[in-house]
């Protein structure tokens, strides 16, 4: 379901830039090519796909070519070589009329420094693109108001830009991009000009908007924490515009492709990204319909456990049974395990970050059960697994994790 396909893409600045491509393929460095040809490599042989309705983050440090890349996507910058296919059409070969239609109806852009017209109020700024497109005033006003409401600016539609905070100004820019209902939303360092608190708030709001809009969002950032927070997938660009790795946040943190990526992500708090679903494993499970005390005792003996989880034929979680209760049931010559079910355990969903489970894991008697939205048993996450993930990649010379301090901070669980 790729909406955007990037194939063998190069962007090289300088006179006769294509002469640098053979040197790139020979493995010459960016500095060597600059010295020999005077050309600067911005994008180096990028090939990847962007799926429909995903938030795809392109990130890298200054000079990695990320802003050049997004400008290639809407042809504000013309690539030196390669293809950019949108819905199967190569925009590199498009003429001015086709490009105008593409920018007007297929994609919108949100800029880092808002790009608002200072002499126009909020609603006039939001409907500006629709006005240029020739839409009638009544219709464009209606669409502008819908976008303003969507970004939470209702009541400010007649305010001037200089009367708004930075976060509110960026909401205006976002509303303007949303007003024409384009399928692709390009966001170039859209939140980097905001202070940290407002930036975090805008990230949350973008996630909420995406849940409603289901746009294809291509987001440029130099902030790894921002990329990990909002990206469905992330492309990390290295020096000279070369793609070093593409993957979901957990993949990039857990399996960095090379030394560059590993160093790039080494200071990230893994516990906020790694989820219960990614570390869960199977546990002792019994079927309430067909299993009885003998089967329960056999399972507990073979797995060296004093408990087991009870599910029905659809794997829906019923509860937990304890070995002492099973023994009592067997003595009574009764077979219905559902009569001894307890619920003294915790559950979580697959997408819960392990940072949110650590306090619970340190105080609960049993592993945390991972269930889906339909209460289906998916597996368990043990305390040992969570602690192992917390300490993954920690250098021995670093300050060790002091779990007694965590215990003090999570005393609330002691009484549960």
C-alpha cells in the first residue's frame, strides 16, 4: 500500500552535478567529491516506500539532507537523479501545470516558522490556499472553519497572527494545511521553533489529529525523541544524505543497523519505547472447557509454577488459579476449574511501554498478563524481563539502576 515510492534518489548541488554520481558509486567521501568537483551531496541514493496513512519521520543532524528531501517530495527542489512516485506517477518528470495540481490538491506543507501572512487574520490565513485555487467564498469559509475547529482554535478565527502565541500560530499553519483536505501532509521541522512544553503538547495534538484524519504524514525532525514519539516508521539519514536505517521505533532502538545508528540512539530511554507486546512470552495456560485438576497439576509441575492462567476456548482470559486451590478441588473430586478462579494479578495491553509497567512489576506476585482489547490472552511479561530491558545496553561504568529508589516512588502498588 505504498503511496510514495522513492527510487535511487540523488540531490547534488553544484555545477554539472551528475558528474559526482560515479564518484559516489566508487565510494568517494563527501569531502573528496566536494574537493574534486565542487559539488555538495545532499541526498545519496535513497530508496524506500512510504505507506498510505502512516506517519513517516525523516530525521538526521544538520547537513544530513532531511530538509532537501522533503523539498524534493513536492519539487520545490528538483532531484539530480532518481524517481519519486506518488500514486505511481513520477513527479520528477511532471511539468509546471501537473506540479501545481499536485501541490494544490494532493499535498500540503506545514513550515517551521509558521509562514503566516501578517496582514490576514486567522480564518483568512487558513482559507488562503483555497482562495488561490478559485474556491467560492462560502465553501472555502466553511472548510476553513472546519479546520480551525479541528486544531482547537475556534473563537480565534478573527485574531491577527501577532496576537497569538507560537503554539497557536503553528496551529493556524496546520489548519491551513488541513483545509484543502490533501492526502499527504509534509511537515518540515514543524515544532522545532516552539518551547519544549508547547512542542510536547503539539506532538500530542498531532497524534490525536492523525487518529481522526488518517493522513499520510511525512515529518522532518532532528529530534530523536520527537521521531520516536510520533513516527510509525523512521528513516535515519547520516552525513551526506545516506539512509542508514528505516524501521519502527523499537526496531531502531533494539537492532541498530550500524555503528552510526547505535551511537545516535544510545542515550534514548528504551523503556519508553519498548512495549509489553514486544517482550511478552507464553505462560502456563489452561482451557476452562476441557482441562481439570489433573491437567492443571501436570502443567504446573512441568513448568515449575504454582499458578496457571485460565482461558476459554476463544483464549479469553478468565483469571488465575493457584496450586493449593487445585489440590483442594482434586481432593473434593470436582473438575470445574472456574470455581477456583482468582483475579489477584495485573493486566496490560501490547502497546504499553515497559516504563509504565516497572512499578507494577516490582510489587506484583505474578507476571503481568498481556491482553488485547477483546480480553484475549496474548502472553505474559515477567519482572525479570522488564528489569533486563531496563538494563539493556547499560555500561558497567554507568550508575546502576537502584530499584529501592523505584520502590519508594511506587509505594502506591504495595496496598493493591
